[in-house]
């Protein structure tokens, strides 16, 4: 076989991994974020000032926030529970050190500290867990699209051919979930102030970069004969087109249906699509084409996976809009957010029960069709992932209560209570976050240019695959390439962040 055929075979006909293994990997990224935050607080405790060196911040962020993810999906993948356990133990050790070395004036009884913590107020307009989730979905996706071409990346983590739950299968749906959490309908800014027609026109215009990137990817892949996994989206379709058309369809639906009823649309869409798959011959068409022999003749046949999976992705998007609305409800105190964590965990439990029933009586999880089980699986795991980030922020906020004056970028700060008197206002910590925005931070840097980061990762991935025989690479070479690749991507984002450059003009 040619090199192109070898690489295509390398990422084809896979079956994914277990639901448990995917779930076990979810705490890793939030634990990395927690570890970074605790290290910064410990540094402040010992030095009396925050870490100010941009170079040190970049190296710390990369070493703690990115590198563990690279190791966990390569050489440490046989013991997936090991990296989260080790980082959790390190976090516990750092927290214990901070707690024991805090200043005498903050050495109140632990029970009193917890009571004070629950009464604390945070900026209800800023939810750092949403930013962290969206950034980490982007970072993990960027790691996966290159790592999957190396033999050290477990085949069970790659996208499943038809049925299965590969880690990369979750990444596709998580991208949709993350985009919906911050869509204009959830933020309710331009959506409220503008007429619906004007809002729709703006949404149509805002998708042109995705369509442009989709066309660009299609032309470049075909022109250089880059390896393709045809059954993923089809011959001409790709994920950029999916993102664009889901966004357009959701905007149209939300112009007709009240935003707070989006969960009803999601449920009806997912269930109806599953019924059509089971009752009609649509499932056979998706898997085997109109002639039953996997024909790719004609545009619809050629791109049947990409076109028909739009229904499932649209259902995920609409469900995620409802989640975004729930998260945007005004919650000022820590106690309110602790109650929100409990509500989200209860929702996750219900979704996992529904997932079990769906897999048993409807269909197993299939990213290729984006069926009902896939929709439930994605929303359940994304909510779990978000809860981990939310708990991370609460733990860091609690730790900052122990060390007065400490700060962690891309994390909650104490805010003044609502209806505070003038005296209270002078004593409260300012809500404004300009100082944190100027702080060198990987989360803030990637968040400023998320689409550019994803595009850069795709371009560099293509260059690496053209230049290197990835499927015959040694472990040392693989780790070296992946670290250089991610460090380059992060460095570009850091430079843009330092110069306050946001490459968005649509």
C-alpha cells in the first residue's frame, strides 16, 4: 500500500473504548488547572508577590496544563487512572502546605473558614469554568488530531468506525457543546437589542469563516492527496461545514422558538431522528449507501455521514443552549454555586441512566450517525467535565481565602456583595479583571483566539504528516514532536495575548 493508504488504514475500522475509561480521563485537565493555581498561590505565600515573568508563566503553564495531557494519551495510556491520581495527590500536598503555612491573622478554625467561604460573593457575570472547558476542548482536540497518527496513541482512543465511544468521538460533540454555551442567544446581548431579522443576518455573516475554512480544507486535502477517513464525514464534507450549518440551523430555530424551550427541541429532534433511523432504511443508507455496497456516487451518497449527522449535532447544540441559560442565571454567592454543582450532578446521573436505556433499547453510541445515544453521551460527559472545572474554581477560591492578596488568572475573584454600602465597597475586592487579563495565562491566551488556535493546529498537523512518517515513529520521537507541536501553538497564542491581538474581524 502507498503511504496515504497506510495512514488511512491506521485510523480506520476502530471500535473505541469503554464508557468507564473515557470517564476516568475527564478529571485530568481540571486537576492540571487546580495544580497550576495552587502552585501560584504557594509562590505568592512564599514571595509576597505574584509570578510576574512571562517566560516562567509560559513554561509553568505548558508543563502543568499541557504536558500531562500529552503523556496520558501516549506512554501513560495503559494506566489511565495513574496521571489523575498522581496530580490529585500533588494538589492535596500543596494545599496542605498552604493551609499549614498561612499567616496567623487568617488562622481561624476550619469550620469558620468554610462558613465564611460559603458567604463569599463572586462575579456572577464571569464563569471561568466555561472558559476553561472551551479552551481545554480546543487543546485536547489539537493534541488528538496529530497524536492519532502516531502508534503511541492508543487505537481505542481514536474515532470509532460505526459504533463505539472513542475519546476523539467525544471531542467532536464537545466542540459543539462548548460553542453553544456562549452563543449570542445565551449571552442575550445582540439577540435582545436587535430585531430578529437583523440578528439572523448577523449570525449568517458570522459563519462565513467556518465555511471558508471548510472549503480551504477540502481543496488542500484533495490537491495534495492527504489521507482521509471517508466514513467520518464523507468525501467532500468536514467538521468546519458541520460547525457552520449547525450554527445557522440553531439560529433559525431560536428565532422561532423561545430560547428557554431549546431543551424541548433537542429532545424531540434526537428522539425523532433515532426513530427514523430504526423504523426506516435510513440507518442502512448511512452505513452502506443507497445501493448497499457503500456507493459514493452523487453528492448525497458521497457525504451522507456529514449531512445526516447534522440532526444529532443540532440536538446537542440546542441542549447545550439550555445548559448555557441555566449557568447564566444570576448566582452571586459561593453557596449558590455549590447548589448548582449538586443540581448538575443530579442531571448527569439522570443522563447516564437514559444513556443505559438508550443503548439497551435503541442503538449503541455512534458518532458516525450522531444518534440518540451519542447525543446523550456527549451532553452527560460534557456536563461532568464542566462540573470538574466548576469544583476546581471553588477550591482555588477557597485557597485564596487562606492567602490574602493571592490571585490566579482565569479564576474567580471575590466580588463586593449586592447592595453593599459605600464603606463595604471600599473594603471589597474589585470585580474588574483587567489585571488578570494582562497576566500571562495559557487559558486566556487560547480563549482570545480559539478559532485561530484550532486552524493553526490543523495546518501544523498537515505539515508534520507530510514531512514525517508518523506511523513508524519511535516513542522518543513521538513525544518530542508532540511537545514541540503544542509548544509552538501555545507560544503563538502567548505572543498574540501579550500584544493584546485578537484576530477576529467578522
